[in-house]
């Protein structure tokens, strides 16, 4: 939601929005947040003024628009801001906290160090960081347990015990939208329509092209759910032509260890 300004530019009013700062540095991001708060307060007042002039006989409409005075940075005293746990996000959070404290101090005649403002990690992001380490530990345990058997498998097949690695391989081979040059997503889709019509299918999670720390656990269910059909299709493909990626997946997913 926003408002057209006098110079015919659209300005967002909602506080729940995405901000695009001049650059990705922590100081500039911090300034963008504080600027957005000030702009929203001004734009809310303009919204109320414009509504009042357009609908003078409907004062109840004004009551539906938030009171600009409620956007007051002093209300942030005693609260907490959350951010990701990477170094840039932590630097941004620290700078933003200091800037907020300075503005509150200027308005309330207090010393910035006397203002309480907590800083914490976003739990959704932190959970993903934990999952990444859980995946790594599970993979290490399996590799140690299956060390003798893994030694019998040709190294060029790149068989891995890490779920994240397995999902990358599955994404390349079976994902209908991956368009990996050596994959067979289109053929697998055609195979399912021909031999398993009506069979519901959970999509293979797309993990190629970025590091998604939560992908290991999100992608496990679709892989497990469609395991029988995936192995059936892959085995049939290998009957006609050898393929390194398909052989790797067949060995990994048909293992009963």
C-alpha cells in the first residue's frame, strides 16, 4: 500500500515491506530503515489529509487509517530487533541498534547507554544453520560406518552419504524444471505419465544454484515418497545406456544400510 507523491512517485506506506538501500553495506541499510520509518509517518499524514479532502462527509474513513503519531521511534525502547546470523547482518543489527538508541536519546533527553534495546538472531534462520550441521554430522557418521563398503565403489561415481549432496544430484537428474544438460527431468515426467498416470508426486526440491541450509530436510520427503518410481525409472534408463549420475543415484538410493 502506498501513496503517489506530488512529483508522481509511488511511496510505500506499510511498515511491513522490503527496503532497497543504495548499497549493501550495514550503515546504508541502517539508514534506509530509519528513513522508511520517518517517511511512513509523513505519508500516513498525507493519506489522512487527502482522504479527508476527497471524502469530507465520511469522517469514519479517517478512523481506518493508522494514526501517524503511533510511528514513534521512542516506542522501540525495551523491545528487540531480529536479524540473520551472518557477519553482515550482525553488523547491520549493531549499527541499527546504536542509531535507534541515539534517536531515542535525542527525543527523551537520556543517555544512549541507558536505553535498553535487545538484539537477537532470527530463529527461522538460526534453525537452518543448526540443520546444516545436523546434516553434516549425519553424513560423517554414515561415511565412517560404511567406510569399507564405500571403498568398493568407484570414486568417479561420487557416491556421498550427505543428504544435501544427494539432493543436488537428484535435482540435476529428476527435477522437471532443472534443465540440467545431463539430467532426465523431461523423460522422467513422460515416464510417470505413461506408466503411473494419476500418481501424485511431490516435486523434487530445487537446490542447484545456491546454498539453502534447510533444503536437506525439506527435500527428504519428496525423495522418500517417490523412491520406488525414481529407482524404477533410473534402472530402466541404465539398461539401455550407462550414465554416471544415474548410477550414483541408483547405488545411493537402493542401499538398505
